[in-house]
C-alpha cells in the first residue's frame, strides 16, 4: 500500500507482481490492484519510469512528493499504452526530490511485470526562481516581481541553509 511504498533507485527490470495486490489510493489514474514505490532521484534531468516487458496490460502514474494519498494536483505523468499494452512515462526530475510511483493494470488487469527507472542528467542544468518575488521569508522586505513592479505575494522562502527555495524553472 502507499504508506509502505517500496523505496527504489535507478533500476533495470525490477520484478513485481500485482496478482495478490488490492487497490489502494484515490483512483486518480487507476482503480485496479496496485503497488506503490518511493523514488528519490540522484540526478536532475529527464526521468523515465517504464513497465515495458511486463506480462499484462499495465498502467503507471508518477506523483510529486511521498505523502499518501496524492491528489490530481500532484500528478506529474501517467500512461496506459506506450510500448504495446505496457506503460512508460518521462518527467522532469530534480535531484533530492522524492516521487511516488503507482503501478497497476488497465481495468482490473493483474500480473507479473518489470519496473525500470532511469534518469538522464541534463548537462549544466540550471534552475532559477523565474520571476517569482523573493521575500526569502521576510514579509517586511519590499519585493519586486520585475524592476519596478511591486510584488505582494511571496512565493520564495529561505531553506534550512539560508538559500532561497521555491518553484523552480529550468533556464
């Protein structure tokens, strides 16, 4: 179940079996018996979750964060049939962030499968906070969204190290 999501890293053809599973979750993407994995990326780049090579009609969904049970606002990617009747998704991943991966079948399909997780690092990937106003957690500091446009709603805060953190944009 989601609360006991199996931790995984980049892996090739990790076997799984949904034949003894039950459905767990909100049913955003699938309502079939499902399994959950917790994935922490070591790279920033394009991450691929593949069920290609599985022995049944699969579905896969990826959610930002690891809190159960994710809603539609945390859904990053989902797929039903990418490689035949099996599923594969690619999404932008950020090193150190964790993701929930939901694996199941189309309709009520169950069976044995294989999970492959890879991340293709983006060379010199640079992220910035875009035009998000930076208050760095200090609501008394005047913020600007642009050079002369005052900002009223901070979207950036200081993390534990004192660096600004918030919604990232790839340059």
